[in-house]
């Protein structure tokens, strides 16, 4: 009984550490939600390189390349993914209107921007 209770508490503790919006970890699958702004990672570039989103709207980067990428905000927001491979996605939301500039830290010149509107 104690072992089962300990396992349950461990599982709940791990689940509670998952973050508030899922925005700083790659998702388990390569799918983005239907309302998300989708910015693909293909041919070592962001596509589209410039996008528009509403404040609070999900932004999703699926990796379609054979190499790993990350997504790191340089200005206008604070988000940073881990490196992730083909078929995985990174999602985040930006709550404040303005221009967000971001990069892939692994590939120089792989940059993008999002104009976040109210």
C-alpha cells in the first residue's frame, strides 16, 4: 500500500512540474492546434520568416528538417525551447502586443519575427 501511495505521489509531483503553458518545451507530437500561428522549420529557415499573431494566440514551430533546431526570443518576449528534432514542435504564447524577434541558436542567419496585435 505504501509503495502504491509513494508511486502516486511521485507521478503527481512530476505532472505538477510540467509548466504553465507548455511554451518552453517541445510538444510530444508534430501537430499544432487548429488556431495556432504555424511557423515551419524547413531548409534551415523559418517559414514564414515574418508572421502575425494575436496577443494570447498560440504560436507553433514544427521542425520539418533532418537537423535539430531551437527557438529563442531575442527581443519582445521571453521564451526559449530546447533543441528538438524532426517531427517535434515547440509552442508558446505571447501576451503583450509588439514585435518579437527570435532565432535558432544553432544556425546563424536563421531568424524570424512575429508582430503581435491586440
